[in-house]
């Protein structure tokens, strides 16, 4: 199969893709560091953690790579469980995916915007990617914590982190005392849902 060469350098674009990201960070008053022309790192505060969102322009691939990481070191004895959990999470994601980086023992969300042929990145695209990254990290942050620190199995941790799989007893549990929470749970709730994780 023959492909037409459509290579376009960042210098031939109307605006460098990372310039768009830097403007977005400034408008939202996010702390950022742009040490290189093709790279920028943004610190965003979430509900559960602070997230390091990094954008890197890859000129050879004409793609804007995005990664979102948080403070989550994976001990050697937990790598297999975190790997299984990562696979389960990725099956639920339509945009981007989680990777377990063995060299640094960290988990991060990754995605890339393909801008081949001189296409430019715009504010809406960058906002959408940042939102997808933060939503994914916020949604599954607790699942990673359950596996690492509560010794839960990956599928069980997914049930904790996914509200749709809860037993639906949140209203009753909110009014129940800690001692009576287990009695409130529906029989079909095979693990405690997120709302009663502290019982």
C-alpha cells in the first residue's frame, strides 16, 4: 500500500499546538511549566489528588501526546493486580487509556491528538482531552487505592469505584448508624458500595 507524504512541521502551522495548551492553562489559572518548546506540564487539583497533565508535541508523528499522572507508586508485589485493574478500566474508556509504566512503577492516563497534514489543535480539543483525563483519573482513583492499600481484588475494586454497580441503598445508609449499615444493604450487594466503604 502506498501513502502520500503529508508531513508538516510545527513551524508551518498557524500556531504551535503547545501554544494552544499554554493559553488554556493561563486562562484557567492552572500552574504550569513550559521548559521546552514542545512540552508543557500543568498541575490540576482534583477531588482526590493533584494531577500532573503533560502535553508533548511529537513532530515526527504530528501528534500531541497527553499524559495525566498522580501520586501512585506500584510495589512489585502489586503489579499484576494493578495490571489487571488497568485492563478492566480500559474496557470502560472510550477516549484514552491507562498504562502501567514499569520503569517508574507509576500508572498514568494517556491519549494523543493526531494532527497530520498540518491540522491545528484548538481550545475545544485540548479542553476535551484534559476533561477526559481528569474524569478518568477521578473516577478510578479509588479503585487503584482499594487494590493497593485495602487488598481488594481488581473486580471488587471496580465495583467500589463504579456508582452504577452500587446496591442503591445510599439514601438509607446516609441515615443509618455505622453499626446498622450492614443490615441496610440489599442482599444482592455482593460487596459494599462506595457509599458504605467506611463501614
